[in-house]
């Protein structure tokens, strides 16, 4: 084959391959959807994080506002310390409540933020004071059994 | 003493295997050493890109489409039991980007392009073209081997990316267009679950490693082949077998390093 023909085909091949990579990054991956470069960090303590993982999403009113940065056990309080990075565009009041919720019945866990009424906003490095831990199935079953036992026998 | 004979045979085979691994490693470094001149004559690499990359396009695209479609069908059948058909996009995309894209593309590449490389170089050696080159003071590794090596390394990640991209569309076609999974949740859940660095970049790294392994094995087998018809055919077979096994073993190691324990 002619040299220019080969050049053309190889050029098309390389362009198609790079286009496939870009398409994977943008359309399949999360590069086109969310960027954590401009974010501030807050942390919160949870009695139990359940199945929450680092990089789990943080949502407020169902909108993705950030990602979980890290989860560690604080050995002074024996509670899980969750560091969250939240997009700078979204400011939350200082009495915001953080809850660990589950998307769907078997879905993955995420942190839901319920905004409060405080006029002061959370700043980088501050702590969410009010949290609600993850639901643990064994605890729920235990509560259910206790409440059943307390009911008067029919 | 039959026992001593068996042990001697084992020893002989082991020494042979280690010797070949050592030769292949030396060969690899020789290629890297002589790569400079092949970059100065880039049209040689482009010519090889045509025969390894462009000629593999059709098999890669068609295979990717069908693998994606099968993933869509099978994934739907399984996910339906748990009422989570909306996670079909996640399953198809993660399966392709992390594993099937790099691995299947590399296996196809080994049998489509790797075997051709081995046969070509083996035949060049059998017809004494390589010795002729040496006599003309042209280093055969710089002129023949290095361009093929770089062409393989460049084309493998591109082919794997094409395989994954086409496969995602195959899964989309079966899942959304044919079966009727919700289109929004197909793409949205996929985008939420697939991470650029953790999934896509690691897949590219995998295909890069596989491309290196396949081309080095193919070129070494060709260069090392006995200069007879039988020798070349045996070398071609060995290329496909060895590189397929190498891909699968490397895949396990890389997967354990990238995704294990997280």
C-alpha cells in the first residue's frame, strides 16, 4: 500500500483509540461528572459507619455535593471519624446534620446532609456536631424482637 | 537408574527454561537499547502500527461488540433476580474496563498480531534476511524488532480502549434498546460507579503491560526460532500459548495489586 494510505489508516486508528479512551473517561467514568479539586473538608464522628467506604458520595436533598475522603477509627472516642470533602459551591450551616443512608434496598451507603438554620457556615476543617449512624440490620432485628417481647401476649 | 534419568530430565528442562527467560530479558533490554534509532525513523513504526494495530481493528471491534452484548444479556438475567436491573450499566462497564477489555483484547492481539510477528521474523531468519542485514551493517534489532515492539506497545492500549468502548455500546444496545432497562439509570449509575483513576487508568496500565509482554514474547520467539519450516511453526504456536498464559497470569497479579484489599 502507498505510504500516504498507511499514514491515513494509522492516523485514523490512533484517533479512534484516543477517542475511545476519552469516551470511556467522560461517558462511562466519573471524570465528566464531578471534580473534587475545589473543595473544603469537614469531619464528623459516627458511632457506626456500617458499610460506608471512602469515595462514597455525599448528598444533600439528593444532589451530589462531595465525596467521603477517609474513614478512620478515633481511639480516644472509639468512634469512626469520617473526613468529607465538599464542593466549595455548596455551603452548609454549622448545625447541619450528617446521616448515613442507603440508596435503595441493597444499594451502597452514602452520607446525607440535612441543612440547619444557623447563620454561620461550616469552614474548612470544622466538625459536624450532629450525626446519625448507619442502620445495622442486627440492631434493627434486636429492637424488633424486644418490642415484640414487650407486647402483652394475646 | 530411571530415577536419576527423570531427575536429570527435570534439571535439563529447568535450566532450559531459565536460560530462555534470561535470553528473553536480555533481548528486551537490547530492544530498549536500540529503540532510539527507530524513533528517529518513525515511518518504520507507523508501517508496523498499520499491520499490528489497524489490521487488528475489525476483530477487536466485532469481538468487543459481542462481548458487550453477551455481558448485557447475562448481566440482566442475573441482576433481574435481585431487582436491580438498573445496575446493568455498572456491571457491563466495570467488567469491560477493568478486566475483559484489556484481557480479551490482549488475547486477540496475541493470536492476531503476535503470531504474525513471530512468523514474519522467523521466516526472515530462515531465509537469511537477518544475516544479510547484519552483513550490511544494519542492526536487525534496530531495523526490524524495535519498530514492531513500539508499534505493539502503542496499539495495545488503544485497541483495549476501543474494545471497552464498543463493548459498553453493545451492552447498551442489548440492555437498553432491546430489553428496555431505563436509559437514565444505565448511564447515571455507570458514571457514579466507574472511577477514572481506579478503573479506567488501571485498565490502561493493564493493557500496556499486556502489550509489552505479548510483543516481547512474540518477537523473542520469532528471533529465536530455528530457521526451518518446523521451527517457525513451533515458534508461532509457542507465541500464542506463552503469551496467552502470560496475559492471564499477569492479569491476576495486576488485579491483586490494583483491586485486591480495597
